[in-house]
C-alpha cells in the first residue's frame, strides 16, 4: 500500500495524505480529488517528480516499489485546456508576427496552457525561447525537446539530463546549433565515432569537441567535408602535417583558403582547387605570388582579382 498527497500547481492542497489500497490506479486518486471537492471537476493530470502518470497506471508500479511510511507528493495539473481554448491560443501563435514577440505572450499564459504538449509545440516551433518557460514536466517530454533543440540554442541545457546521453537528440541539436555539443554527456563526447557523426552534421561543431580529439584526422576530415570553414579550428601544425585536410576544406568552399596556414598558400594545386570551387571571390584570400599567376587567374574565371 502507498500513501500519497496531492497539491495543485499553485501549491494548494487538493488531497490530504491518504493510504491507498493495493492495486489502486491513478484514476482512483483523481476520483478521490473529485469527491473531496477541493479540486476542479474536469480532467486532471497527475505528476510525480515531473513525470506524467497515465490514468490507467498502477500507483504501486509507478512508484517503483517505494512504499513504507513515506508520503509521496503528487502535483495535479488541472483543468486541461479545452479544445476551444487550445484553438484560440493556437490562432494567437499563428497570427503573431514577428515571432520574436511570442516569448512574452507565452509567459503570460496560464500554467495549464504552458503544460499542454500540443500548444507548447506550436510555440516552440516558432520561437525556441519559449521552451525555457514551459511547465517543468515538459523538460522530460521527448517530442517537445526534439522540437526545442531545433529552435533554441540552449534547449539541451534546459532539458532533462537524460537527453544529454541521447544520441539522436544531441545530434539533432548539434545539427542546428554547433555549441549544443558542449552540453552532451561525456559518455558521448568521449566516443570518436559519435564525434565524427556530430561534425558530419555540423562542421563548426569541431570547435566544441574535447581537446583530446581536436587533432584526430578522421574527425577533422568529416568536419571540413561538411563545412570547409571549420578549417579555422584546425591548428597550423595539423594543417602542415596533413595537407589533404586543407585540400578537403577548399574543395568544399574556396573561402576556406583564408584559414589555411601561410606556407600552404604557395601550394599551386591547393590554390587552384580553391579558386575552381569559389571562383574570383577566392582570389582575395591568396597570401602568395600565386594571386597573380596566370593559371590561377584563368581557373578563377579570368579578369582582375576581386578585392
């Protein structure tokens, strides 16, 4: 048997401590709240440690065997939004332009609205800053978190820590914001295969990988193949020892030549690769006499250099 107490989102007591019979379901607790007359008579969602309990769930199983003399505190989110309310708020989201005004609007919504998954997804899709204001229970909601990491640079830091070990979530976050990789669990950032996947999604993530992997040729190659400008995060020594990495970068985008070590600007094949990729616009990045070389100018499209 388990002893529980229920409070509302504003802290008011909805159900005094009560010991439930063995096998009691979550819906039995809701019925007790309704009978007590201290809570709303609409559908109630119960949360335990920010986790939503399904109506048909067995209380003892959801508590994981935690019983004894301990009284477990549940939070009730009620009433749920009606379809009319949800439609009204959703219309407000779609109407509001620019989307940068949505954060203030979302903060002013009632708690029940900020705990409504469907509505929260509408807001988060359009303005990632709203994620920081959602009900705490939604920091554990995978659908909400997956949407938030697409639109909010700091979403992974706010989400429940379990998502920092979730490869799919971290890779999605990194794809949209390279700095999100900094919030990944060490279990992931110590795995070179995962880091290759991360920089393959976003080459600029190379700046945020652990120092011990910054000299890994495989990881660097994956990064510059995705975004040649990631060459800016590769040391001069590494470039000199691994010319092919620089070549990969300028083949991806000729402008990466500006981040190549000066000694490599005398490498005609490398310079030619850069101007062939980005044309005359890459000429301004050449730091050697090759900027006036006839073959280089021809490869860039002929005519005067672009300054």
